[in-house]
C-alpha cells in the first residue's frame, strides 16, 4: 500500500488506535475492531498506514511482538463498487490461494514446512469442496451447515495458534460497498471473543453504506461496543500551508492564495495533493535552478475559464455596474481564456437582468435544468432562492404563471418572470446535487440502487403528468438529489417554455441527447415524449453512457430518429431481463409503442425491485467468467448466508495464513516461458540472425509442448503490477567462430540461478536437423511435460530462410509478400510440406480456393511430417474448402482446448466463426486472443470487421486504427478503408486505400476496394479505372472473373442493364462452378437482378433456381449461413414476390431480414450489407407498390440506421419526397447528396 500523501494533524486519532492496540492485542492477546469514517481524501488510509508504521517504531509495542512483520502480518482488502455480489470476492481469493500453494509443493518435496502446512492445505481442500457443493446444490442445507461448522472450528484452531506468535491486522477499505453476506461474516467474526489475536480496521467513506441493512449492522456493532467509531473531520486551516511547504518550499504562495487553496481542498489533504499534481502537470508550478516557481496569475489560472470569468463578473456587478477599468479586465481575461465577446455580453446581461428583476446573484451552484447555470440569489428581503436565467425563448407574448403543483418528488417553480424574450425561473432554495453531478461522482453503481432512484424520478414524472404537465426537458440537470437524500424533478411544462436551437454546439447537444424523436422532428409532444427521455436517463444511469450518440447535431438527430440503442445485456451482463424490456418499451421510436402512462412505468420498475431478492444484479464490470450467474434464487442464498460467508472468511484468513510462510519470494506463473531478445555478439554474416534462431526455438517449444511463451513486455502487460515471475526465463548470445557458430543458451528457472548451455554447429542447416531440439530439451527439462510431435521444416537452409520471411509477412497479412516467399521456399524444396500448408492458408484467405485445394491434396500423403497442431490445421482448412464450416470450427476448438496459451488458437476459432457469420462467438474468441496478446495486430483487424458487421462503427474504427498503429502495412490501411466505407466515410475510406497503395502498389484487392468506393460515390469513370488496375495486378481466372463482376456492377448502378448483363456473362465464362464454397454468389445474384430489370423473367427464374438448389442441397439457412448465398436467395424471392404483386410475401422476407438475418447480411465484409439491401427493398417497393410510402421510408430509415451516409438511400428519399410534394424534405436530402456525391459522374 503506497503513501497517498504525508501524514498531517491526526496525532489524536493515531494515539487512540495505538493505545487500543497495545492494551487489547499486545497485552491481552485479544482482538478489537475500529470503523474509521470520513470523506474521500480526508486521510483515512494514510492514518491506517501511519498506525501500522508506528507499531514497529513504538518500542513499548515492538518489544512485545518481535516476530511482527508488516509485509507478512498485515492484510489489506479493498471493497469495490463493482464487486458487491455475494461471495464473488471470496471465490476469487480462494482461486488465488490454490494458485499460490503450488510453490509450497516444492518446499514440501524437500521436507520443509510439510508438517506445518498439512492442516492448512486440508482447510483449503475442504473449503473448495464445500464451495462446489453449495454452488451445485448437491447437498442438503443441514449437511452443508454441519460441514461448515466443522471446517470453521478446524480453521479457527489453526488461526488461533498462528496468531499467538504475532498479531494480525486486517484492513478493509470502503466497507460501505461490502455486500450483506460478507457483512454478516464480519459480524460473526466480531462476536467471536477469542477468534484470533489481532485487529480489524474498517474504512467507510463519506457516502456511507448504500444498503440500509449494512448500515444497521454497523450501528448494532457500534452500540454493542464491538466496533469503535473513529470519525475523521476535514482539517482546519493551516494544514495546507504545512503540506505545500513540505512538498514545495516556504513562501511560495501568498496568504490570499492559501485562502483559496484551502477552500479548494475542502480540508482534505488527499484532494489537495491531487490539485498539486495537476498544477505541476499544467505547468502552473515549475522548477528553475532547483527552486519552485509559479506562473503569473496562478490563483486565477487554476479555476475553469468559464467559471473564473463568471465569478469575476458577479464580483464586479455587486454594486450594479461595471466600470471602464473592470470592463477592460473582463475583455483581457476573455481574450486570454478564448471566451467570445458574445458569451461575455450574455453573462453581463444575465446578471444585470436578474438584478433588475429583483434578484441579486451571489454565486453559481450547479448546471440549470433549462439553462447552463443555476445560481444562488437573494431578493430584497435577503431570502435565498435558486434562479435560472433563460435568454432567447421564442413566442413569449405574455407573462407565464407557474402552474401550482405540490408533491415531495417535484420541485415547482415559485415564479416565472418574463422580460422581453427572456425568462427568469425562481425556485425555493435547496441544497443538493443534480443527477449529472451524482453520476460524475459515481455515487451509485448497483442496479438495485439505480432502479430505486429511477422509481423516484418516474414517480415525479407521473405526478407531473397527472397535473397535465409535459416536461419536455427531462435530462440529468432536471433531477435533483437534496442533501436529505430526496429525489426531486423540476416541475417544468414544455407547453409554456420552448427553447431555441442554440449556437453553442456543446450546450445544444446536451439538450438534444435526451429528446424524443417527435421533438427532433418538431412535432407536438405529449406525456410519451417524457417516457422516451426517461428511457435515455435510465440507460445512462445503468451504463454511464448515452444510448444515442453523435459528435455533430445532425448525427445525433439521425441516431435518435433511426438507430437502435445498444443492447443492455452486452454492456451490463447478468442484469434483470425485465430492465431490458422496460428500456425497449421506453425507447420505441413510435410513441404508440411506448408506455402510454408513466404510472405503468412506475409499476414495472417496482416489479423489478420486488423480484430483486430472486435475481441479484449489478452494473457491468469486466470480469467475464468471474461474474455471478443470473437467475439464482436469493431466497436460497439468504438461507445459506452464514455457511458460505463462513467459507468466505476462511478463504480470506487462508490467504493471510499463507502469507505467513510466503516470505518475500514472488508468486509463480506456471507453464510460462519469458523469452528475452537473442543477441548477436560480433558479426554473424548474412546466413543467420538472432531473430531466426529465436523463431526456431519458439516454434519448436510451441509445436512440441503446451507452454506459453511471452516477451517481457507481454508478460508484464498480462500480469499487471503483480509481483510474479514466470516459471522459466530464457535468452541467448550467438557468435561466430573460425568455422561455424556458438549459441550460449541462458535458462533461468524461478527462484534458481541462471544456467548457461553452449551449443556449437558448423552450418546453419544444423539448426534444422537436431540442434534446436537439443536446446528446447534443456528448456523444457525445467518442466514435467508431455512432448508432442514437431513439424518437419526442410533440410535446405535457403528454403527455410524464404519460409521464415513468408511467416513474418503472413503475420502482418501481407499476402503478396507471403505468397512470393512461400513459393520461393517451394522452388528450392518442392517437398517442403509446411510451406505448402502456409501457402494454402494464404490462398484461401485471398479467395483462391482452387489452388489451395490442390495444395492440400499434395499435403495429404505427408501429414506425418506435420506436428499435431499443424496436422489439425490442415484438417480444418480441408473442411473449410469442402464447405463443412462447422466441422472446421470443431477441429479448431480442439486446437484451442489443447493449446489455450497460444494466441493463434482462439484467433483461428474466431476466424471460423466469422466465416459462418456467428459474430458474437467470433468477437468472444478474438477478445480471448487479445487477452493473451493485447497487441495482436491481426486480432484487432478482424474484430474490427466484426464490429462493422454489427453496425458498431466507432468501435470498429478504434480497432482498425490500432491495427494501423501496430502494423502500418498496406493491408492495415486496406482494413481501415473498409471500416470507413462501412460507416459511409467514403473520402476517408479512399484516403486509407490510397495510403495502402503507396506502401505496396502490387496488392490487387486495394484497387478492388477503391472501385467499390468510387461506385458508392457515383464516380463511375474512376471506378472503371480502378477495376482495370485490379485486373492488372490480379492473377488467376477466379480473380479475373471478379474484375468482370465489378464492371457489371458499375453498369448496373448506371442503369445500363444490357452492358451489365454482358459483363456478367464474361465473368461466368471466365470462371464458374457449382461448388458452394468457391462459387461467386455475388455474380449470379447480380445476373438475376439484371434479368429482372430487363424483364427477362424466365432467365431470372433460372438463375434463382440454381441459387435455391445450392441452398437446399447444402442445408443452408439463417442458422447454417454460408457465404452470402442465403441472403441472395431470399432477396431474389422478394423480387419475384413483388413481380407477382404479393406485398405480404415481400413483407415476410423483409421481416426475416430484420430478424434472424439482421446480424448476418454484412457477411465477410460484403459490400451488399444492411444499407444496400434495405435500400434495395425500398426500391422494390417503390417500383411495385408505390403507394406504400411508410414502408418505403421505413426501409430507407433502416439503411441509414446502419450507415447514415449511405448515398443511395438519401437519393431514393429525395425522389420519394419529390413525388410526395414535400419540397422541404426533398431539399434536405438534396443537400446531403450534394456533399456525398459532389464529384459524381452524372
């Protein structure tokens, strides 16, 4: 535990702790407990640290406990807001104990501590068995109780014996966040008079216990004097001088600055230290020649600019006017702080206007419910009020009388004063914080607490509605929690006050983010608009994020109007499903589908709270498998609270007891090898490099064992700041001799000295014929491991060097370079089986399945030359090329199960899931790969495609940017371009593709991607040029057929259907097959669409029949989804049903696309995803059912919900609005199109 800040002015409290410890623990060999209370930063933890330090310094105490060691006998545990589920912390502790005991097995084998540790290990085993029984419900309640009592007694006996030699100190921070079951555990411990020799210190921060039962239990313990209360109050003035003079130097700050600094710190040294850190970071304080100095205007600079200027103006206007000198000062500061003249003028006008209306502004207290600021103000009788000034309120023609409403959940306006086009809203004075301030301080994080607060807000809204109010501006600033803990909603009626769209984007976005779709559209609103705003508030309270986001006003409006909100269970797993249902109903775009009354909403929220005992939920925090499972009965948990909490207590003390013997040796991370960079000593020549030797050793270990190999950086990254060591560390020095080479292999096993093994060889090819295996045997000899079959490389060193270069290029997905290098290796050694497998993998990635299949046929007779791992890879690849994608997944999961520490294993499983469009599983396995290596570039690349697939473009772009940062290759820029293209940022997409071409102009798919971008932009001549460049650099008939397909698509988009059909036929002649994996499904789908546009329905049906037959023969459906053939089959069925004028048939297919197919139709980064197909459905409806305007708009809205910049959708919307005579909307769409198609070739 690190010192947070220096120890100040707590000698009295420190003496209380020391005297109690000396009397009860040192002399009486007993136990005691203290509860230390106080706000964050007041010095609770620092007091505890000082107390522990003084134990060793106080001779009267230290002499009586000579065996006491702070490192061994003090246990710190920090309760966390996000870890308040029953038993979760203790289960984690038990798992850690099990892991740490491994190093004691070594001691036991050499006879050390065996007798002492046997009882301890018995307790651990018993506890683990008991935990399993409780979780599986295999044992009856009474049986579990009996076992628990027996284990508890056994443990207490051991603990009591051990604590007699030296007392224990258990320090639990943030006890206000402890769960009820753990609280009962502590209560039971404090009731046990002779449980151990030591002291329990609990820390409680200012917000107090969030659970009333926990508060009551603490109060009971205090009343019984089993727990002593020690409250730390803020320090008085003067401490800040001592603290800052010790940290910096005397006389650095003036008396007036110290006055302000004390106010800033609120008497809390922790807060002051944070401010001091910020001042140094912002260079408000700096050193010059060993002396600390401060910048000019230090006191003013440490305040926020807007707040500083507002405070200054309020001060100057205390006498009702601003002098010329004061105005000059204001202007100078405004210029320095980059605050515009218009803002300054509005500040002055606001304060003067308030004064004119009878209210003198004293200070700003918080953000206003309708304005940016709410102020404390006094009237002429010096009565206090909270006032808000709102300028530029339109259509005010008369005075507004606030409607009378009284309710404990409402904060009604006392007066609403009109002055020109401005309003002054006057409220009774209250002391409290807005919901925004509470959220920023993160006071509430548990779902049940959030829901209780939400119920109070909803009750306030319901009362407003009962009184005929529609709030209209429900946002965090409109919700107040008073100092007494009451939630109150400002009683505003939107029918009385309408705000203008403000010029300041940040201000207006803050209002807009909570508005309903009907407000966005400028329609008349009713109670149901408040329901939508409440849904946004609830979502934000639960997740800390807004459901609809946008950096620009237009983007935010579009998302509120059309975008679905992110599923709550993706952000907060294990949450009560009814909460998701409530949000779904609140956030319906159509008011008719929302709650019609706020009372109904209140009732549903209360039902969730009533069900909470059966389903304990918490707001999401990372943790994966450690999270509690939903749906367990709380009734059952409550009955077993005592047994399991006893188990948890034992787990904590087991960990403490373990520390007694751990000494200062670092815990071990088993089955892990850290490899340090191999180094060349002297000149090695061109044949061999340290990186090649390093690769060979790493590959041999990974192929022949199940050990994890990490660089020092990756090991530190994965293990955080924990003081742990790998089981083995290796490095090597390589140097040349007169004839040949030497390698000094350095191997260090945990807690042992480093050993050096020297290996000599004359030619590098010896590394391929046994020398490397000798080295790995020395490394793996440190483990008890099962050796697996290795892959055979080649006997030719030159062939291997080309293979090695290919591997490095393939790691970065540089397909052109990797193909060339693997082919070069095979040119030297045509029997190099592993090189054939790698080449087949690259070709499959590129879509050249025919050559890949031929290579696999050559590999099949020689599978015995491949390792167990690579043989499974070959099998998986074969299944993929045969179309058995689920069989491929099963094989790859075998690899992952066998080699879970290899990052490639989960990555390859993810790739297979991506192939069948199982995006959720794909993301899960990509994330597992990134957990093993957060800098795994390929995983960042392909998880980015997954998020694009789901329409989560911001998340996708983040991963694509990380891929570029890590890799910087042409392929990384290609992927970034795909990400930008998916979200409609076409100029950025083109830039990224062009960057890729600058890096490697020979990569054919970069031109293919640019071609698609230019088609989307309507720049068809440039699209043709890129198709020609794609043809220039591509190889093979399969890819040549893709060139003709691109040309067909260009003509189709230009409505030149005959030319499009000609290019389709050229593509079909160039390459075609009925194999479902290698067939170009895009081509045959486009050909069928072209036939339909030409009215050739017999030819259309022939193409459609072929596609449907392949779907049926291969058992393809929405679940068994292979490539894009199924979506094309269903889309063509919609075209046919429309041709037959069967509207319901078309709608049934659209419903399937909105349901089971929704998250699949962007398959493999397809350019014909949600935006394209929804626009196509709209066009089908426009051609065959032109009167169905609502259905058409709904399809185009769906297209824009996925990609708000999708030009074709805007184009169709413009044409539709023109036909409807809606000139305003048509003009709006025209404006959007002019930006998207500004360089289009008409």
